C-alpha cells in the first residue's frame, strides 16, 4: 500500500512462563481512498453511502413534479388539542409551491399548506420571562 501503515502484532499472555492465551493481529491503517483502491472495506463503504442516502431521503418531503426546495430549517409544530400538548420537532421545508413541517421519526407531515394560502406573516410580541422584574 502506497500511503498506509501495516501493523502486525503477536501477543502471548503467560504466567510463570506458561502461555495462557495468544492474540495475533494484523491491521492496515490507511485513508478511505487507499483502502478502496486496494479493494479493502468496499462493502462497508457501499453500506455507509446507502445508509446516508436513505437518511437524506427520509428527511426530504415527497415533491411534486418540478417542485424545488427553496429553504429548510429546524422547527416543529405546537400541538394544543386533544390529550397531548407540546412541540413536535421537525424540519420546516419551504418549496416553490408549499410550506411543510416534516417529522423524521416516525416519518410524517406535521403540517403543510400551499403558498397561495399564506397571506402575510405576522409576529406576536414575546413576553419577557427572564430575568424576573425586580422591585
């Protein structure tokens, strides 16, 4: 191997000169490109790439024909009805046609609307809770 380190190790554990166990180890330490060039770890590289592609696909909403993602950011949806109250974390996707909040696990669309339904953004003033007012 051109740019790699090969390590051969033979270890024998003995007590009073009586060998109890032994370990023989061969290891190659190299960069990913060198390992793939020599045919080592090819299946692991393919598995890792496939896992990464599945992860990206799970975090991306299904898009309509010609639809493109304009922006994505962390976000979520506040659930205030029913038995469960609280935030459901997800990813906010703004496409050229709609606004979607997508949850990764389990994969589900928490909220979504077409851009034609968005009239104007509005913000509400936040109440300052910290630090407490001193009198």
